[in-house]
C-alpha cells in the first residue's frame, strides 16, 4: 500500500467542515515541515513550494481541504478513515482529500534538482462555500504559468468548466379562499407558466468540450394551506452557462421570458476554458492513466486561477462527492501520485543547456 493512502486516512480523521479547517491546515504544515518542504500558513490555508535548482516556470497544484457536513444516511463512522476492500472511507476521502494527499505527497518527494522553476501547492479552505480560500491567497501566490486543480475526475483531464447562475423566480399573486378563486390570483399558476416559458429560451450553441448551457427549476415553494390560493410562489433555478450563452446572456433571457421577479443568488462563476494545445493540457493528458479529455461537470477553484492555463484533474468520482458513506479507491490515490508526479517533472523539466 502506498504511503499516500496512509496520509489520506490520517487527513480524513481530521474533520475540516468548511469554516473549521485550522486543524487540517496545521496537520499539513507539520507534514511539509517534517520533510523539509517550505510552507506558510495563511488564514486557514497552507501554501508549500519546492524551488528547483534552475530558473524556470511555476506550476500550481491547487485543491481544497474543506469538506461538506456529514449529513444523513451514513452507516459508518464518517471520520475514521477506514481502509476496507481497497477503499478509504470517510467524509472528504473522495472530495477532495484524495487530491490533497496525492499533491502533498508529490511535493514532499520531488527532488529540486530534477526541476526548473517551482512547484507551488495551495491547499485551501472554503472551496465548498466561497470566502477565505483561493480568493484571498491567490493574489499572494508565487508566479505560476499553469495550474492543476484537484477534484474528483477519475483522473480524466478537464481543461474547462461551465459557469454557475443561481436565481429565484418570485411570482406574486393575491391570496384568497380557494372556494372563490376569482377573488384572488394564484401565484403557483403564475410560477408554473414561467417555468414552462423557460423551456423556450435560446441557450446558444453547444461547446465542443463543455457542452451546452443548462437551466433547471430545482425547488418550488408556494402555499400555506389546502384551502387558500397562495399569494407568493418561489422557484429556485440552477443554470450552468457555457461559452455560447454566458451568465449575462442567460440571465437577460430569463428576465425576458418570465413575468416573475428574478432574484440573483449567485453569479460569480463564469465559464472557463483552456485551449487544448496549451502545454499543461498536453502534459496532463500524457500523464493521465485514462488519457481522456472532457469538461468538468461542476464548478471548481479553476475559475479563480483562470488568468493562467489550467486543468481540473484528480482521483475519485463525482458520484461520491458529498455522498453518505463517501469513499475513494486506493488505486485512484496511487495513480494520482504517479500522474501528479509526472506532470510536475515534465512541466518543470529543465531545458537542455
């Protein structure tokens, strides 16, 4: 069993729900310092770097130490990091402490004499919630030419992701007794008409890597009693904009299509796409055990480092992210160590004199 698996198990045993990552940060800082890797603690984040023997480009390894709350449905201890059946179990084992463990392990075992430039490893807080993670430490990071963002992709290479638009439709009616509907206006009916109208929105052309823009009604709340017409109905919308219909375009088309008020809840993540011929993409594909290139299905901190070419790539599966009885295969962790190590050595390879 690879020692990185033992590191992952230890990390799972340090609970780090968003907002409470300090203990995990300190654990990782101790891990780096015990192995002679320079690191600093910044807020609830830890940033390590390995400086090569020669000048050269910087490469950023970025992933998050925070995890979502345990939630319901667990049949086992979520914090024990148990190793059973070729899997490490526990909250965060998959998302994304498997990436944390693999990236940290590579940094701790990377020979500075093998590389030019520097490997920067940012293990950050608040990825799940936004706040004091890469948004705050990003501007102070050492220069880097490209990034690898650790998220569960099965070690497929994802050179881009769609954006995120979360909004609420607020349909307002007039409450009255259900036996005299002509005296009021049913907010649920108004909301239903708007939801159906959304189906006709032009969502633009599909992107060859990221696919098309999606927009779905996911939650509806309206009414208080069976015999009252509701005066208000709220519908939550989840939009995933692609380049052919970006956040601003999608929001404008939603507003034009509905009669309800539109309240924007989140609009900070825009689509991100790295050209397939960028060096980091080619190096990552060569190192990936799958060799598969695709868009990342969710959103990640890739958005916050979009000023440089980058890919999302990490061990695990999206199906296990945030799931009860979360787990990751040990073979994925071991493969991630090999892949991240190859990426670091190839991207930071010294040029011939």
